[in-house]
C-alpha cells in the first residue's frame, strides 16, 4: 500500500483522469491500491469523483487475489494493458467461439472425417499470433495446433525469441483436418474454398485477441489470408496488412524440416527478428547471430 495517502490520492486521480480522457470507463486496481482506496476521501471533481466512488463502491470487502500480471517480455505496456474485465471478456468470447466452432458442419466432408475441431491455443491477449493452414494428423488427434514435429520446431522458434508458447496465440485457418482417402498417409493442403469457408472463425479470433503482429506460416496460410499466390520466397520478410494488423509471412516450420538448410533457417530467423523489433522485444547480440552462415574466408 502507498505510504503517503496524499501522494497516493494525487497519483490515483491523475491515473483516472488519464483513463477518462482516453475514453476508458473502468480502472485497473493493483492489490495495494485496493486497500488504500478504501481509506482515502475522494474530492468532488467533475468526471473523476464519480469514477472513483463507483470503484470504491465496487470493491470487495476482502482483498481479492492479486491481479494477474503477464510475466514476460510480451506484456502489453501499461498504457495498453487490458482491464481485468477486458481479459475476462476475451476469454469468454473465445470460449463462446470455440463452442460454436465445435459443432460446425459448414464443410460436410471435413466434419465427417475429423476427430475433433482444432480451434487454437495460447494467450487470449497475445501480442503475437501465429497461424498456419490446417491441422495435421497429430493435431487432429490432440485437438491442438502445431503439436507434431513442425509444431515442436515452432515452439523452439518461439523460445529462441525469448518467449514461451503460452505467451503467443497459435491457430490455423482451417479448424478441421483436410480429409484424405482412408489409409492414405500424410496431409493434404486445404483448398482455397475450404479456407474461405473457415476463415471467418480465424477473423473472429483475431478480432477478440487483437494481436499486434500476425505471422503467416507458409504459402498456403498466406494465400488463405490474403489471396496472394505470389509465393512465400518472394513475400517472406515483408509486412502486409490483415484486418489492420501487420502480417508477416515466413516459411512454414515443416518446410524447414523438409529442407534443413542453414540459409532457410537464417531467413526465417531474420523474419522473426523483424517481428521482435516490431514488438519492441529485447534482442541480444547472441540472438542476432543465430543461424548466421560462417564466412568462407
Ligand atoms: S473447416 Fe471450418 S468451416 Fe469447415 S467444417 Fe471445419 S470448422 Fe466448419
């Protein structure tokens, strides 16, 4: 709890005033502030006292659990930090969408062949969202995107950025595994029509999460999101736009597994460095040097 009530009151008033000017209608109360707010008197001041009085009135008698913080470098800056109500709202909306998706039969052939929907996984207020094209066999079995060998590589890529898988959000354009004739091994590329049919779900996920950057993994994901068939080699490393959010295409991790070439790895890593820069994430000298090709001379 702040030691000086006057200083605390001034700080709180300034904080509320800032929120009021930016149109915010609720305030985030840290545990110490909850206690202190109960003990201060609120001056009558237009537009502020009402907010604080309402905040006082809504305080629980017992201090609740500490506010969750986002313990990593992907935390949104305090000025853009989601309100607890906003956080709960995102979780609620994502869950409602997940349930709506679970019974989807828009593509009858996929609804008949899937084991389950592979909705998406991760932080509901992630600043970074990765999307691939469609679930594979392992994803279909587990109900989670990117859990097969390519998914494991994606997890290592995320960790190389100094993050954890739980910090970001991971999804696919298609929520059902593209079907194959029984007994056929491997995976099939989703068709443009299938992606178009399912895309509204990803659009809604993005609308709820509001990430600051989206990474499209592979040419099919890029095509599904933008309609571009220019090729991933040409488009990678260039920020595009998707629903007003910067979209960076890069190679799919499965391509890196298929072609374990240091140059390709470096290209993908350079794309991720661009993302880190865009998100103002710290980049160490060591990180800058990942997958650099040793000079011949
Ligand atoms: S792929 Fe998408 S649109 Fe098609 S059935 Fe599955 S969830 Fe529905």
